[in-house]
């Protein structure tokens, strides 16, 4: 068993920005018209309170905005935006993909055929962008819409998302689109290049900034994506791969920062990771597991060191890049499985998003905060296959109690319950209710005894466990005649 002992003083402080709730990802935008999508989004928001939401396909044909030269329909756009704002979310707009009537070629991506060729007429494209942003400003107010970050395209360094991954044509698209955004909503923040990782990705960042600097183009932030999946193994429709260590993602983002510092105009710009996850495949079973929850705990404890905002891909499994999901657990990206079943990673985000106060300790297994009321709160996680014991000692006086929420192989693990039910493709209402219950963390309280102004808490974490604790003083309000111990 691994063992760790941590002593915290009343004066300890460590740097940490809690940006967990900055943004969350979604699939293509018109999926927001589904009831299940809205129910999942509401559930996730109640637990995590994300500020922004980003997804694909605002201009894809499923949204129906582009109806031909100078003709636009905003019916579905209004429904989607209304629903986001009702849920307390501001859009992080991704301008793409190309409407079929505007596309210069026939190449598409995904099951739902998003067009990924440049516009055959750039003026028609920029007119579409300006008309859409002006419509949004008219409906929601220009001051509000100006608060919505606007990213141009998605992963143009991949041939599947941008014809031939043609960098020069993307830079032309960025120039025309960024100027159109500023013409329509002058205060709106615009950025790119929204690349993924891989070979030459850092060259794309450097060339993008160099081009924008030469052309004196608006760049209010830089965006990129980050995943940990390595070489793939296929089994049927499923993808499996080993994962890079979370430190590899942090280093990749640090290198991006260093490139930004090469350009005096861009040194202080925000860097947004507009997609991150373990695997980049929507049929990778890791997404449903406790291991995914632990890896994300490690990432959330470190991403704010190198980025100013990040967006987990995605909040839910109403998602159709490679087809309609056919089972409640299929390795989808979401924090929640279809049927509104929270996955273990759901709780990692809920635990981190709720942290408040001053960070006082951080390492590879632990993040501890001193709360505003004087107690302590933290998250412990175990990425190893063997047990890890973590002992924490911190200053508290008087009668104290620890509140614990635990997700591990036997608690908060609906995937295990589903597997033991026989992995049914179709769930009865009773099965759904059971799996939702199985998805809840183990909750408990432990009395703490202070000695010389300090309390000690000790937890043995099994493999791939995530634990959230709060330690605080107890303020008893006793009523005469009530005897808790009478029937014990």
C-alpha cells in the first residue's frame, strides 16, 4: 500500500485557479432540440454550474440557417440559444461547418455529414456570419452577445475537418471571418485556430499568430484541443488505447504558451482548451469508467496552470458523430450516460466545481482548500492499481465532523452494475432507476477529535477512487428531551 502523510498549517497557501466550470462541450448544435439532451443538460448544470457551452454545427444544414443567397432562417437557432441561456449557459460559439449550398466541394465529416470545404464565395460566407450575429444581438442584446466568445472553425489541422488541412485556406477563412465578426459585433471576442494535438500542431499555432500579426488581424484569444489517447486497438466498433500521462497534456499546453510569448502582441492573451478528454473517440469505453474520473481529477488540478479556460468534451451522450448511440454505456464522451445516469467523471467535475475558499495544498493525489467558514475541503484521488492511504492533519478546534463522498469500483459506478445486469441494450424503468441509484457516491460522516488544535483524517483509497471531503466544526442546537441514543 502507498502511504502519504500531509500536514497543513493555518498559514499555508498554494496557487490554484478553479476554472472547472468555465465551459462544457456538446455535440452538434441541433441535438439541443431533443428532450433527453435538455434533461441531461439540466442535470449536469444543477451539479456543476458551467458558464459556457461549445459545440459543432451552428451553420450545418441540420440547423437550417442558410437558405440560399441572402436568405436565412433562425428558428432552430433561437430555440437552442434560448435553452442554453435558460440553463445559465452562455454560448462559446464555434463558427462552422459550411452549409452545403455554400460549400466549394462535397467532402463531409461524421454520420450527419458536416461540410468541411471552404466557401465557394467568401462574401456569401461572411454575410451569413454577420447576419447571424446581428440576429443574435437583436434578440438577446448586443451587450450580452458581445460576452460570447467566438471561435473560427474546428480542428482545421486535420484533413477530416478541413479539406486537405490546407493551412493557407484556413488563414484566409480566419481573416475574412474575424473581420466579419468585428463588423457585426465590435466588442465580441474572436479567436482560433482551434487545432487538435499531433504532429505539426505547434507549427500551426506559430504560423497562425505570425499571419495574424502580419495582417494586423483581431485575435482576442488562442484556442486548441488536447486529448490523451495514444495508439488505438479496435474491437468491433469500439476503440481502445493506452493513455498518455496527464503531464503530457500539461506540457503540450505549456509549449503552446511559450509560442504565444514569442509574439509581443499576444503574450497576455487567454489560452482556451475548447476540447479536452482522455480518448478522442466517442466509442471508447474508458469514458464510462472510474479510471476516467481519476485522470480528469489530475487534469482539473493542473490545467489552470497553463490555460485560462477549458471545456470537457462533452456533458452528455446525446451525441452522433459516428451514429446514434445504441446502448446506455458505449464509451460516449458524456459526463452522463443516456437515461440520465451520471458516470463517475460527472462527480469529479461536481466535486471540483464546488470547491470554494483558498487552496492550501496540492500534489498528484490531493487538492485541499481552506473554506470561507474556517473548515477544510478537498479532493483525493488514486490513479494507481494498489491502495493508497492519505493522512491529512490540519488546524481545527472543538467538536468536528468530516463529510465524505466516495466514488470507486463499488460506489458511484453504474457501469459495473450495468455489466452485472448482463449489459442490456434496452433498460426497463426499474433498471434505469436502479442504475441511477448505483451512480450515486457513497456518502458518510465521521466524527473528528481535535487534539492540540489539530484534527487528523485518514482515508484508504482503492484503485481509481475519487473522494471528496469536508471537515468542519459542529455547532449543536440541542432540544430538551430529544435523545438520539435512546433507541441505539
